[in-house]
C-alpha cells in the first residue's frame, strides 16, 4: 500500500496505552480515508446506544491519501465521533498542521478511546505516545492552550485542543487549532472534553511516500501554479468566503433574526467590502496557496478570523450590524471553542424566546454586551439559561415550550448553517439529508439553485443534491483535502484523480470515487438508523417548520415559503434515487451492492429492511 501509511494508532486514555495497528489495503481502496475511515470505524466499533459523552464513545482523527502531500490545500483533518448534540454520526473538517504531522508520524488515523483520570495532553511523536498531565492547561482558553504548547513543542508541531466549552461538555463545542480554525460542529469538542483530553500534539519525522514521487512533485507544483492563474484568485485572497454576505443579501437567503427573513438591513456594514476596510492579514491552513482566513481587529482589539458563516450567524441572524462587534463575538467563540453556526442559531432562538416572553431574561436583538455575557454563560453552563442553551436548540425548545419547536432551526438536532431556505427547496433538501444534520458542507446547492430557478421542486434539483453530496461530502471528505480550490477558484476535479494516481498508483475515475462516496454516505445513514431504530422516519429529513409556515415579510420574495407537500414529494424522489425506502432507510439491495453486508444484517435486526 503506497500513499497511505497503512496504520492507525489506537490510544486508550483509561489505560494510558497507545498501539499502532496495520489495516488492510481493501479498507483503503473501499473507504479512501477521512470520513470514510471514520464512518467505518465508528460503525464497527461502537455499540448501539453508547452515551456520546461516556468513555465508550470514540473520537477519531482521520486523514486521507492526499493529506499532507505538497499539493493545493491538503492540510485537512476529519474529526469524528458519535455526536452528543444529535445522537447520530458527527464529524467536521479542520485545517491544521496536525493533519500533516499525524501523517508524518506515520498514521492515517488516530482512534481515541476511554477517559483519562486527570486532565491530559497526549503527545504523539512518531511511534511514541506520551500521556502528560495538563493540570496547568485545564480551564485555559484555546488560544492560551495553544500558545503554551507551542512554546514547548515549537511552531511546526500540530496541535488540536479544546477551550472551556469542550471542558464543560457544551453540546456544540468544537476542536480548535491554529488560533481559530475550528472543526467538529456536532460537539466533537465536547467528546474530547468528556475524555478529559485537553490537547493532542503531533510531531512526525517521516517523509510521505508516493507511488510516483517525481510525478507527485511535478503535479503538485503545476497545480499550485494553476490555482494562481484562476481569474477569481485575487478577489478570493481579498475576501475569501466573506463576499457571500453580499451575495446572500442580494438573493434574499441571508439569515436574519433567527431565519425569519432572508435580508438584513445592515448587510453592507458586515459584508466583504466592509471587512476589507478592517482586515489586517490573511491566515490559513497548511499547504495552501489561496489562504482565506480574514484576520481583523475586533472591538476588543483582539485578532479575529472572519468567514461567511461566522459573520452571518453572529451578525445578521442575531440582528447585529457592527462588524467589529461581530468579530469580538467570533473571537470569544473561538477562545471557548464553540461552534459559531450553532451558537448564532441558539442565540437567535434565545432572542426570539425573550421577545415572545417565553423566558424571563431580556436578550435584545443585536445587543452586544448581553450577547457576549450570554456566550460566557453558555461556555461555562452558568445559570439556568446558560445550561439550557448549552444543550443546543432542539433541547432548548423542548425546555422552553410555547410552540418554539416551530422556530428551533435544526435538522436532527444540528443547527442550520447560514442559508435561509424559505425560497430554496433544493438547499432545504440538502440540509434535510446531510449526513450530520443541517450543515451545508455535503451539498451547497444554493448558488446553483438561485440560477436554476427558486420556485421549482423537481428531479433536476434532486440529482444536483446527490451529485454534490457525492463530490463534496464524499470525494473531498474522504481524500481529506480542502474543497475550496475546486469550488471557489475552479481547480478542475480531474486534478484530484491525477493526484490520487500519483500518490497511490490507483487509477480511479470519478465514477469509482462516486461509488466510494455512496458507500460512505449509506454507512453514515445506517449509523443514524441503528441509533434511532423505530423512531426513524422521513420526518427526520424535513427542515424546520418556520420555512413552511412563516412566510418572509421583507425583500424581493416577500410572502413566500416552502411548500410542504412539494418538499415531501421531492424527498421521496430523493429516496428512490438513493435506493432507500419511503422512510429514508437504505434497502437491503442498496447496502449489498455497496459491499455493506454487515450494515444490512445489523440494521435488519433493528428495523424491517425493504428488499
Ligand atoms: C465548518 C464550519 C464553517 S464552514 C465555518 S465558516 W465556512 C465556521 N467556522 C468556525 C470558526 O471559524 N470558529 C468557530 N468557533 N466555529 C466555527 N464554525 C463553523 O464551522 C473551514 C473552511 C471553511 S470556512 C469552509 S466553508 C470549508 N469547509 C470544508 C469542509 O467542510 N471540508 C473540506 N474538505 N474542505 C473545506 N474547506 C473549507 O474550510 P466543520 P476550518 Mg471547519 C473561525 O469545521 O465542523 O467542518 O464546520 O475547519 O479549518 O476552520 O476551515 O464559510
Ligand atoms: Fe484553508 Fe481556506 Fe486554504 Fe481551504 S482555501 S485550505 S479553508 S486557507
């Protein structure tokens, strides 16, 4: 096996033991890496019903066969686990030197099991693993933690850590790296906190082996040059994902005041051009020559990294139109290690609940000081409201009552990303069927949908969602490289098959890669169904009621909302094309065709499987 290291490291924190394990070539060929490895390991090794915050849950760091090679934007790592927020499969993708160093330490994945007795830092240096007491680091924020560890291990060490939110088991705590790169939206930081693991440091000394080293080097260099020639490159470097604020406003999909509206009166003051005025530098992931992290000075005079999602969720969605203040909220979210998408969602929910008199506290829309204080309460689980909101919006709506489940903006417990779907049925379907809950990563279909026509519910839209789920959620998550060179500056997909060939010697067409993507997608779905059993049904794939029942009151699409019957028809069409039954459960024949016989037999014991 070349290109892959062929090894996983299994770390048991309860026993203080780490053992390297070889895995077979067929695993590499059938699952590729990243999300593919994570889904396979979690499927095979977790029993149904494991408490996500117990020692029995496992935290996986997984790279792919391209991760770490000298080619565009290859410094990415999948962090995965059973999610404490959703109870289903959960993962995220974080840009970090840890991805590169883990591969250089000679591992494609690390499986963390058990629970440490005392706060711990795990240091993985090639074949050695050290379990070091982290008493002095516990209760530090993510920036402070990283700074301390960098002063010991140097700037080239790969560090993953949690802030106070992870320690306090906030259900949407993330894992943080490189001063604000954050990954694992569905609570991977809380899982790390439950293992009393403050940080992991990777230091590797091996060179990555490619099947065709010379070709790999030349191809990588050529691809880096190609990125620089793309017409959108210089604008991308100026604004990164931030130009999406203006785009979303123009197209009335910018979430505003807990997704009541798709336009925001102060969009211009938080958009890409406003950001450029206060930008001080660019930051990014390793191996990238189109770095997109916009660093600005916030209202607390600290540095904060702005991306579209952060600004939409902590800006327009909570009615805040001062970009420096938005940046300050984003900075504290990074410090505590809270996912900004879920956080902005939960805050918007609390503001609406306050407005409607469902909670006692006064939390005004756009109130900077109140919001900042509330974020601290959430990170520390202080007071009844902090405690309630730390559980995520699904649970908060159950606690608050008063019909708030209608405007608790989540799918399967994961809070919706920053695209309003009152007039975007395909994007609603993408949220509905994503493998981790309402995240845009698997199928960001909205830019295509806006051009293709907002009003229609049809087979073309279903096909497009599936196509994107295969490429984005499958190919990129399994190769484990950043998808932005492809989606944002236009590095053609063919490059990735060529990279894979040079790295591994395997010739894989896009069709082959799509089959792997389908295998992994069906396995994550099987994971969900195994957990939810008879409670599973097509209602699990339906977006929040607000988009069907509360029409927009502003903007070009005033009066519009989603049509429930048409959405459900489109969902059934999606199931048929996926080879699933009317409940959204894979058919036995679909699982078998993808080589998932074990999933077929395990699921068969849980729910009746259609042939
Ligand atoms: C991702 C999600 C996103 S998606 C954003 S902004 W985006 C938010 N960023 C957060 C943040 O920052 N701090 C914080 N405390 N919470 C945050 N939550 C949100 O997390 C991210 C980039 C971006 S920026 C995107 S689109 C792309 N995502 C990729 C992906 O998912 N896969 C892949 N193969 N390539 C990708 N490239 C891009 O990476 P999650 P990152 Mg991310 C400050 O983590 O869980 O996947 O959620 O990790 O290193 O910050 O890169 O407009
Ligand atoms: Fe990271 Fe942005 Fe580069 Fe992707 S394009 S690797 S998210 S810096």
